[in-house]
C-alpha cells in the first residue's frame, strides 16, 4: 500500500517548479519586489504540502479499508471451502458407516465364523463382500475371526489379497473385539495405501463376539479429486499429523513436535507403517486473529509467503481440516486500489505537469535545432575549405606521379644495362670454367692414346673411349658458342648411372695416378631421373673433381658413391676421407666470387654451376661434414618412369 502511495506522489517536480524563477526578468527585479515573490512561493509550497498530506491520509485510509475488506472476503472464502471439503470427506466415510453393522448379522458371515475352515463358505463370503462394494473398487471389505485373522476379503482374487493376514494388533480390531464400533486411520500393510477403517463386532446367539467385519475407505481417491491449484487444504489427525493435502509437499508433516508417547503409540499400532520421520510444517511468525484463524509465514523453496490459516473440527473423527490462503493477494489488491485512487486524485495535476514539461522540451528542442544549424553551417564552410585544399593536393600528387614514372623509366634502363654487364661478367666466368673442363677430356685422350702402345689387345676399347671423349669435346665447344644463360638442350628421362659411369671413365687415369680407392653402390633397378646427359656429366665431373682435390693429401685416399631411391626422389651421395669443409668456407662454398686460401683447385664458380644444373633438373645439392672425417655431397633429383 505504501509502495503505491510513493508511486502516486510524484509532485516534487511541482515544488521545484514553484521554487524556480519564473523568468530571467523576475530574477533581475529590484529588492523592493523580492519579499512579495517569496511570500507567493511560500504560500504555494504550503498549499502543495497540505494537498499532499491530505491525499496521503485519504490513500492510507483507503488502503487500510481495502485490506480489511479483502481479508474478510478471504476468510469467508476459506470458511466456505472448509464446509465444502469437510462435507465431502464426511460423506465419503458416512456412506459406509452402517455397512459393517448390517453385515454383522448376515447369515453368510455367521456361517463362516462357525466353520472358519470351510473353503466353500470362504469363497461365497468373499464374493458377497466384493459385490457389496463393487461401486467402490478402491475400498476393501473383509471379515476377521476373533483372533484377528482375515477369513474373507473383497480382494480375494488379487495378488494383494488380505485372506490369511493377521491384524489382531490393529486398534480398529481391538475396539470391535471389545464390543464397540471401531474407527482408525492408517496405512495398509499389504496395499501400502492410506485409508479410514470402520469395524463392527459379530456376535453369536449368546451375544459373544466371534468375529469382526471391517471396511477400509480409501481416502487417497478423494484426495486426488481435490484441486491442486490455488490455496492449500490439509486434514490433520488427532496427533497433529497432516494425513491429507492438496499439496503433496506438506503431507506427513506435523503442526507441532510429536511427544515420545505419541511416537511410541505410532510404532506399536503401526498406524503409518514405513514412516518414522514427521518434519515440522515451515511456519513462522504465527499470530491468532480470530476464532479458528491465524496469520503465519509459510516458507517454501527459500521464499516466505504470508498466509491466512483457518481450521474446522470434523465431528466424530477427531480430525481438523485447515485451509492456507495467500495474504499477498490482499496486499496486491490493496495496492491496486490505492493506485487507482491516486490516479484519480493526481491525474489532472500530472497531465498539467506533463504539458508544462512538453512545452519546456519543445523550447529546448528549438534551441538545440538552432545551435545544430549553426554547427552545420560551420561544418559546411570547413568542408568547402578542405575540398579546395584536397584539390590542390591531388594536383601535386598527379605531378609527382608523372615525375616518378619518368624516374622509374630511367631506372629500368639503368637496370637493363647493369644486368647486361652482369651477364657478360658471368659469361667470362663460365667460359673460364668450361675451358678448364675441356682440359680434363684432353688429358684423358692423352692417357688413352698412351695406353695404345702399352696394351695392344685393348686397342678397340681404347679407340671407343677416344671417340666418346671427342664427342664430349664437340658438345662443350657447341655450348661455348651459345649466348650466356641460354641452352637448347631439352630435359628428358636419363638413366642415373649413365652420366656417373661416363664421368668415372673421364677420371680413370687421375684416379689411378692418385691411387684412389673408388667404391660405387649401384641400385638393383635402374633409376631414371629428369635431366640432360651432358649437364649431368658436367655436374658429376665437378663433384668428383672436388672429391679428388680433397683426398690429395690423404695417406689412403677413398671416394665412395652411393646411388639409391627414396620414395619419389633419387639420391646420390659422394663422400671422401679428406680434411672436410672448414667453417670459414662453408658459408661461401657456392659463391662464384669466393677464393678460399690454402684449398687447392677448389672453385666456387664450378660448384655454383653444378648447383645451377641440379636446380634446372628439379633437384638440389647439399654438403656436410661426416663424423668420421671428410665431406659428403648429396644430390637429390626427381625420379621419372623410363621413356618408351
């Protein structure tokens, strides 16, 4: 209620409006008018505060009246619900109240009790009991002998038949055995269903109790018929235990802690078989407000809700029925009522304030529009100025682009001249290397011709060697006449061992002269690589010559050539047992301009040429030092299938 009052009292703006100056002219008036303006404002403030106080008093009284009225309506609603639910519960029990007493005089019942061993009569009585309650299949009707053993039952043909069970300890049996009508509420030991038991003694002609007729009324069915939405309705037995509830969360709770005597009785009678824990209902701040009514806070899931609790005693059952009605609805309705009244009281004033605020906003908007227009004009002028500057910059950039293009043309001409000079320099280096390469075949020719005199039987083979070397000289001579950096030789599939064998034949005399032990490990299957026969002979000539130079100072010179195929790559490893590659020479080994000192006949130009040939054939050359001494050159080439 107070929240609604605070929502409705939105008049501090009016007070500030009264205190604020009406205009700049009023603020600039002389001291003679100041006392009069102050009195007017004070009068306005007093009137506003008085109106607020009166309105608050009216709203508070209205809220209090609404709370009382809604609470009274809620109490009446609770009483009506108690009457309806209590009548339904009493009817469910009373309709069978006389049935055990009527059956106690039935001939079938008396006949079975006189002869309890008769299976035929047991079957007849059980069927008769089932017909008696055929409209209520959830209820049970059964006959017990004087010792509490069940002789016949309406559920005789079900898995949970009571026939043969002993209920001599049950209070309803003990009451009937003593000659009284028995009443008892508990949980069935076989069915595990709660129910209300009615019993009546069966007497013989002498008035002696010879058995008991009992009926169990299943109240769970009635409980399931109660609506589960809305307020809570519970039934509390004489011990304060909630035995029925529209909200199953509160069933089997207690309204007050159970005494030790009550707990002992429950254990002996097995009234609530299987249940030993009965928690307290989560109620707090309980306060009685009338006959059979109280207020309390009910806590569920960590949330507390104000409740109106009403109860009514159920005559003849020693039970109480309770209803729990949510009082927060009363507070909500009171707040709505106060809010509606506040809107009626302050609505016109709020509309006036909204109109004044709207006019004020319009004035501020006009001022903001004027300021924005001024800013736009300034931006427009600034943009025009910047556009002119950008046009000048673009003109200068165009001139700079033309100048840059002219300089780039001159630079390209100078670059072409520099490249031509480089080509001529490289051509000189290559010519020197080729002439050096020509010296090796000529020396081989001289060696072969010398052998003609030493061994006449091999004249034919030596002459073939002379012819092969002569062809190589012709190939070198043709390449020497070509322009630098160009070749017309085509790449094709070449047997890798062919250029190796030709090169070894070229160095045969030098190998024997230096007493070099040469080992060749050939592959089992011929390997074909992409290349050119003349180029590959030049490549292997450079590598073998480098190995011969390296082992020149070795006491037992040795060169090893291993040819193998690893996946799609062919590898040729040429190793020697010379001094290896020094650290100073490793970084410039393939540099054509490097001239290492103290390393005889080693030329960076020759190795550069070999690396270039390997690259043209789709491979490359790597060099490293071996752990056991000497250097190792490894050539990798791409493997292809044999042509044709």
